[in-house]
C-alpha cells in the first residue's frame, strides 16, 4: 500500500486543475483517473466525448475536447503529478489515514492511503440509450446548449425533455436556431409555469407531444433526423433536424460515497466554506458538487479552489 499526501479521484477539468495546483505546491498528488472502458468516469471526463470547444478562455480558434484534457494532464505531470489508470471502488474514511481501493487491485487490501482526498468524479448526462447515440455526440447530438448552441445557427434542432432544464435549453437555442422542437413523452410539461409560458410564447419553439425518440438517423456520421414514436397511438414519424439536445437530467458520479459524504437529494456532494465536504480532509470540486453551471471553466476554477483548500488544510494539520 502506497501512501500519498493528497489523492485526486477523477481527471476531468476539475481533477486535473487540482492536480496542477497541488503538484506546484510540492504535494506530489496522485490522480486516480478512471477506466477507459467506463462511460461514467473515463480518464479525461466528459470532455473526451466533446469535439470542438470554443468557450474555454485562451483559445480564440477553439480546440478539441480531448486535446484540452491531454494538455491539462501533461501540465499536471510536468509539475510532478502521477497517474493511476483505474477506478476507485471503495473508500474508508473511518480512520486516518484515508484508505482507497481500486478496480485493478487483488485481494482485500487497500491500494492507497492518503492524508487528504479531492473528489472530482464529475457527473454524467442521462442519455436515451440508443444504438448510435454516443457515436453522434459532437456530430449533431449534444447534452449542453451553452456549449454547442452556436454551431447550429440557422438550423432546425430538437430538445428532448419536459422539465425546466429542457425548456431553458430550448429557449437558449432559439438565439441561434431557425426552429426548436421540444420532444416530450407526455402531453403536459413538468417545468415551472413561468418556464412553460416563456417557451409557449416563443415563436421559434414548437412541441412534439406524447413522443419518444426511437432512432437517430445519420448520413456520413452526422445527424440528419430523429424517428419518434407516439406514446398513445404507437405511430412512428420522422423529424428532420441537424441537432438533438438531450435534456432529461444529470446524475453525479457519487455512488461510492453514498452514506459517507453529505449529499443533496439529487446525490450531489454538499460542500462548505469553499470545497470542504462533511468529512474532515475530504474535498469536492467540479460537476460532482455543481448542478448549476456544469462548464469546463467553472469545474477548473473549483479544482483550483480545492487544491488551495487542501494545501491550507494540510499545513494546519502538519
């Protein structure tokens, strides 16, 4: 079992920024970066599934998601961060030091012990689970209107969902799109009354009631239409769109921390006084504790905060 001053779980923008800052503070952090085969906590996080990023400061021409994450990882390694490609399967906060178990270890012995821990496991967008869904992410399918809406200027697009998030996405997309179709499985929305009024009064928004998406149609690897099925009549039809935004919710990757760290009703880790969690010496940053902004830049910012909080905590506790 190897001992570390600080271990970072997760390698998205939050985790890698925390790694850069803690490495520069000479804390020699270890980043347990996830498994390549996992969709929920893969190395590099959700940006590894993103094509072009145009809203990350400092890149006026934009850059690819995997390129940004590779650069951040290299930067952290340059300052002394080390990486372990595995998944954390269990944590033990009942005594000190903290104990971590990983997916590639054998037996019942922990893989690492640590004085402190930064949780940066992120969150995942709930998907439709259609056959070619992941292949079309970045090629017509998106889970973030703020990130990708600009690319659909003057085009017909659709949003799946019926809650506040779906209508917020739809209203935002009307700034760019020619038309926005809200596809909802029922004939009434779950969204708040004020959001419904705004959406229904927007001339660019139309509604496809009692519909579920059953197929994503594409040509040359790019989305061209969605096939929907009526939940009442079972009748099938096609909606021609060049973009589909999935807004049926998000789920934080916090399963291994349930019953250990304080969480809100949606499962996001609750933080206090910056990035401190309910357990002494354990910190959280990025989308695992942020269900409001969910941007690469805000995740990176909170990763910086977590690193500074950890450094100060370690100094205070010798």
